[in-house]
C-alpha cells in the first residue's frame, strides 16, 4: 500500500492540474447546487400554500383570492426552470442510453460527456433569445397582481443560464479533459456545418422535416442526449436554419408548453404520491390490496392496472396520475420479486390504456377543439379502457404463471376486514379526489392541494407517521422530478409548433382524405397517431390534427366519439413507448427507474395495447354502445 504522499508524488502534472481544478470547482458546485435546491424546494412549498389558501378562501370563507392562480402560475414557471437545473445537476433528465450502455467504459464516458456538451450548446444558443423574450414581456402588466410580467418570464433565461453553468461545472468535475475537448470540438463542428449549410437547407423544403425531426432527434436520442434537449436542438436548428422565424418565438412556445394550467397539478401530485408513502398510507393500502389479491399469481400487477383505471384523469395529467399510484404499489411489488423494468413498462402502458377514462384532459381537449359532446366522450371512454385493460391482464397472467407464491399466506376474512379498517382513510382519498373533480367541486390542481392537506393530517393524527426532515428532502425531489418532466413537455410543444408552421399537418390531412373507405382510413389513422404520439405531447397533437381529421372521419361515416377513442389510444401507444415517447420517459422519472430497464419488458404490454386498440377500432359498439 502507498501512503497518501507517495500517491500524490506519482501524479502527472496534468493530473495535479485536474485535481487542483476540482478543488476549486467542488465548493462552487456545492454552493450553487444547495442554493438552487433550497429555492426550488421552497417554491414547491409556496405553491402548496398559495393554492391551498385559494381553495380555503373560496370554499370556506366564500371570498376568492383573485391573485392566487396568477401568483401560482408565476411561481410554477420558476419552479419548472429551477427544477430543471436541479435535475441537470443530479443527472435526472430523461435520456435513452440503450446503445450507450453497451459501449466500453471509455466510450461510454465520452458519450456521457458529449451529452452534457450538446445540452450546453442548446443552452448557450437559446440564452440570447430567452433574454430578449423576457425583455419584451416586461411591457406586459399582469391583471391581478398588476406587476410586470418580466418577474415571470425572466425565469426562462435565468434557468437556462444556471443550467449552462451547471453543465460547465459538471464537465469540470466528471469529464476527462480529452473527452471534453473532443466533444466540444465535435459539437462546434456540427453546429458550424449546419450553419454553413443553411442556404442549401432552405431550398430543400419539407425534406428538412426528415433531416431535423427524424435525423437530428434520432441521432441525439440514441447518442444519450437528454430527451428534452434533443427535441429542443432539432427545433432550434429547423426554425433557425430553414425559416425566418425569430428564435424568441421558440422561447414563447417553450413558455407556453411549460405554463399550461393543468401542469400545475404535476408537482403537487408528485409530492402527494411521496407523502402517501411517507405517512404510511401507502403501506396500509398495499397491505389491504395484497390481502385480497396477493395469493393470486400476478395479483399486484392486476391491482396496478385497476388502480390506474380508478385514479386516471384525477389530476388532468397522466404523469401526475402515475406519480400518485407508483409509490403506493411499487415497493411491495419489488419486495415480492417483481423486476423494476417490468413494473415501469406496465405502468407506462397503463398510462396509454387509461387515457380515455374520464375526467381526462385529452377528452376535454378533443371536445373543445372539434365540437364533439364532452358528455358523450366521457360516456364512451370507459369501456375502451376496460377492453385494453383486459388485454394487459392477459399478458400479466402469461408472465406470472410460474410465480412462486409458496411463501405467501392467504389472508382470512377477519384479517382482510381489519386491514380494510386500517386502510380506509387511504382508500377514501382517490374517491374523494374523483368525486370533487367529476362533480365540479374543485379543479384538479385545487384537489391535489386538498389531498396533500388530507394526507398530512392522516399521517399526523391517524397513522402517527410523519418525518419532517424527509418531507424537506421530498420537496427538493419533487422540484427535480417536476422540472425534468415539464422541460420535456415545453420542448415537445415548441417542436409541435414547428411542425405546424411547416404545413405538415395540412398535408397529412389531405393525404388521409384521399384514402377513402372507413377501414383504410381507420388503419392509417392508427399508425399515423402512433407516430405522432411518439414525437408530440398529447394535447398539442390533438390541437394540431383534431380539427383537420375529425370532419374527414364524420364525412366518411365514422362516429366521432368512436374515432376519438381510437385516436386517443393510438396516440397513447406512441406517447408511452420508447424510444421517442415522452410519456415513457416521464413514467420512468416518476418511478425512478432507468429507461433502459423497461425496454425489454414493454413490448408484450405494447402488443396487448395495440391488440386492444384494434378491437376498439373495428367494434364501434364498444365506444358508442352506451351513448
């Protein structure tokens, strides 16, 4: 063994320089990281307080706080951007590493460095337009608080700036000098080549869609660049090199995607999911559910499917729904030997399966942009999800036929009843949330705050389990997870806008109208929306193509409610499937499972989803029988 001094003596000058650099950078990184985490966690807490105050004032005091929603919206953008910074520092942004993980250690280290450099390139490119966008927003005064909108918009350039600094610090701390230099030179050369090819690209017309939204996105995704930055780089390149669109417009679309009011529920339901687990409510619920189905092979997987069906649409965000379910069931399922990859694969596909279950924000969006009765959509959406759920149950049965339950004791009726009494406060929560949303008592965001208050009281008074120190860490984890998810949605929204401006949506509608015949039209619609769902977030895809395709469906005799169910399920199949589906990566983030782990398991569930989708597509009664 060598003494510390002998070890240092063997270091080369380059190693000594790197060590000295790390000694300087490490405290800076820790200070910046702790500061951002403190602010981000505080913002999550502030969101809860502001929204809960608004709900309390409205329903108990009958005196609405007119500024509450506006303040919550301002805080939410700051939370999203700072959460994205925390996620970047913790390497928690979703990325596909199926190819990278199979490389040698040295090549994998280089690809990891390349992913950071590529992300940094986008952050440097977008910072100027983001600052210009914030400056223009300074001229706008908010209606309720009557303050300049720059207090909200400035979160985007500052967030991008902090992410850029964080990326540089990461390179200094974890990147080898040769890898950093090689990756930086490579990225600069690629950017320069695209810039010089700009005049030529403009003459290619819609071929650029393939170059940027297939080629650039695909190359970045498979190289391990985080999904959000892959989308953003492709959109920035397409708009900047092939159009005359000012880049601040892209920033505006990024802002729009990250500021959707429904998304306010994401961090709240993420925190609620963690709170249910921490207070012991999850354990009580799982023990009761396990007592009923635990002796059945694959029983808890059936519970997962049923739980997603029951809570689907509660938050208006599928990611938030999954965040409420996963912490409740996953620990016990893993304890019984279930693979993390299998769990995240099933959870992801149930996200697609239950998109038609009311009150679904996708159903509401379709109704608003196409004129189809929302009441009819709500009625028609229950049975299609049930049919697909049965197909998933068949896969669960096949995969768990050999499960060893010899150590699992079947619960008696007395034990089940006792566990039911203990779990009742936890079991009541999903039904209270659904009743409040469906009955119009409160919005999804308001209900999530009530759920948090209910869980805190249940943890303190009923289950006597509440760790305040852990709750503080949960606030930071919520910010990080929310930032990673919302940043992906913002990037996907800007990409969707780029596709719209290209005229792609109109061309697609014209092509599909020429097909003729219900069967051909339906098959093409299924495959088209699977592809669209894999590259677009759900709501932008519906807004883009709903008004174009629904009149065509009606014209050739396809019931609009039936067509809506097919479109939603097909889009979900793409949205929640790797390698491009944003929903899949959001699901992995919620489950804290690496995306690579779920890929080998997801194909069987995906096949069941597609099988169920075709049954729904060619048996219209499933969607229209109860109208």
